[in-house]
C-alpha cells in the first residue's frame, strides 16, 4: 500500500526550573551595615553557589533555543545544541574496500550538507559480505534491474537508500541499474537531496542519463477530488511507465524492483531478486511491519494466502489488530514463515516487490488500476489487483520471502534488525546467507483459491477510510 510518513517531531526542551537565592532583607539600618550585609550575602558560599548555578542553566537554555535536535537520536532526553548525540562529522563506515568506504562517507557528508538535521543510516554497515557476493554472483549476468518508487517526505530514509544504490551499482555494474523516481510533494529535505546528491552521484559513477528518470516536487494532491485507489494507481503507473515508453528499458529489464518509503539495504534487495530469479517467481515480496512490539503486520489489506484466499491473519473487529497469529489457517505458509523460507501466496506487496516485467508489456499491458465498478469488481487495493491480473494473464507464481522484513518507521526498522539477526543466527544463517540445507524450494500451485477475501474501498473520494466494515468473498479475477 502506497504510504508516506513525516519525520518524527521533536518535543523541545522547555527549560530548567531553578531555585533563586533568597531575597535580601531591606531594613532601616545604617548604610555601612546595609552594604556589609549585602556584601556578605554575595560572598557567602551557600548563597553564591545557587546564583552561579542559575546563571549557567539560564545560559545553556538560551543557547538551546538557537540550535536544533537530531531526529535520529534514540534516547529521549536531549538539550538541543548541548547534548546532541549526532557527531560533528559523518559516521565513518569502515569497509574492506577503501574506495567504496570513501564513496559512502562522502555521499553521507553531502547529505548532511543539504540536510543538517538528517538522520544516521539504520544499516551502519551497508556492504555485502563475501558469502552474499558469492550467492548473488549469477545476477550480474542475467539482465538489468529497474528500481522504481513513488515517494515523499523521506529525508530520514535517504541515507539508507543512497547507500543501497551505491552498493548495488558497485556490485552489479553501473550499466545494470535503471532508476525511476516520482517524488513529492515534500516539505523536508527530500527533493534537495535527490536533486543535489543522488543525481550528481549517479552522474559521477557513470550511470548513463538514459537509464535515469527522476521527477521531483510533484504538486499537492487534493484528495477530496480523487478516489484514492484510482489516484495512487495513476502515480504508480507514471513511475513505472519508462518500462513501456523507452525501447531500451523495454528490451533490457529482467526484473522491476518497486519499493515504498521504507528503510532499505542492498542485501535485502538482492536476496529478493535472487530468490525471484532462482525459484522462477512472477511477483516476490518481503514482509513489512507497522510495529514490532507488539507485532502489527502492515500490508494486511493486500496479502492473501494461496490455499484459502484469506488474510494473512484474522481481523475480527472492524479495525486493525496485532498480528500475533499470522497464517493461522495456512499451515504450510506458517511453517515456512517461521523458518524464514519462501512460500507461495495469492497476492502480496509488503513495501518491496520484485515483479517480472512481461505482464506490463504487450500483449498483456497490465497496469495498476482501481476495481472495475461497472463490472461489479470488488474495490480492492491496486496492488491486490495487479496480482490478480498477473494470475489472469498466466503469471501465477507469487511468493513471500520472509527473511526480508521492512519498516516505515525508524524504531521499527531497528527492532527488525535486532530480531532478524537473532532469528537467523538460531536458524543457522552465517555471513548473511542461509545454511545450504535450507529448503528454498516452492511447490507451485497453478490453481488460484476458489474465492478471495475482499474488503472494498468505499466508492467515495478521500485519502482515508475504514475498509474493514465490509467483507466479500469474490472470484480470483474477472473474465
């Protein structure tokens, strides 16, 4: 589901409450006695200390008013400008490859130059391990990859996105990556970073200009004038259209990598591309989360199981609930999910999707779209309908790779890194790859579920709605 989120708001430090020294008593004594008592009051140690303390605290507070907090700091207590956790220089990413290390650090330096209050990357070591390089080596020889996104307001996500692009270009080769970005509107540093950091970076690395289509500062959308699914479909198609409008893109692209505004890594992207290619899938996704503690699986409106056509977890009330019982009525999916092994589904998106390009090209010409109301089609998500149309035209291998998990919020992304590191270790992963005996095979089911659960989007304009108030069971696709 296309989404956008703003940077976390900082609750400013409101000041320090201090106790002033007790007021001097005014009496009708002689001038000498009055002066002497005043002098003793200021020179007395017990009175002098509170005065000095108050002055220092007041000075610190005044300085803090003219400085800015760091949105990437994990601890809650900050005095802006006095106790920030952000270093005065970019974090040093020490990689084995000194050239790559220098490129990552200099790019982050440019990021901070245009976005002084920007965030640190979630993935502090974004490089590939030696085992990952061996695992993904075949991808270098099999074609080109198109990265696509609609995005806005992602200044804190950009360090990880920039690192991801740098690592992919370094590993796959600068002629292997195509990039299409449709951005806006954003009120943060996002368009400046794309224009002043990303585009010059691509040029400096030798990426041909005909492999890059980037548009920033899209106008504000007045959602009261638009059906949400129809408008988001239009935006997704605009980002994807270089695939069918440019002949060199149409001929050379092996996989489309479509991502939402999540914290990314090159290893996650390559793992999905690798599994997609190795197992022969039509659509391959990871998993995405709104929260991890407790767990809220994010893309519940899109995902449907292969055996029952049901939600990935039950929602009994007309609202979002914690997803503690994932794949409750799909035992094979649950078993594979727990082992971080790929499994087939009817539909999925989950913030990062690898799509075979053929259905978007003639003779199929699949597009993101809203449901066909005139035919009585359920008003599902545009991502569910893309999967349905893939099934309809014969591309019926849709799968989830649960070893890739993504988040839109910074704290959730950090939780995922911690949880997955432990789970992978328990399952025998070493150096970022699964054990050799891991079962990555998917026994494809060519027949769709008899019926698919649908929660229709109301046929009204606007950005928000509660889709859980109505449930329908519908055919897998319209003939």
